[in-house]
């Protein structure tokens, strides 16, 4: 069974370029107000009916 909880850690991707999360359409405005940006609408995928992928602000890895 798939978890529908948005707090579920399986919905968060943390890699070298930042933190990404699947955001249900009904929550996009909330995350945008927190500075998150839509980075993929997942066009052409059945997942696009339910969510988008957003990136957390200020999470880009800086080169030193």
C-alpha cells in the first residue's frame, strides 16, 4: 500500500543539487508562499494528475 501522508520521508528527495518533494496540487500555494519553486509538472506522466515536484529554497550545494 502507498502512503498518502505528505510527511512521509519517501516523498522527499535530497541529493547534491538540493531538496525536492512531491507536492499535491492542493498544497502548491502553501509551498510557494514558503519560497519553494515548481521544478517539474511531470507532463506526460499519470503522476501529473496528482502532484508536481518542487524544490526547497536555499538548498543548493555551494562549491568551495
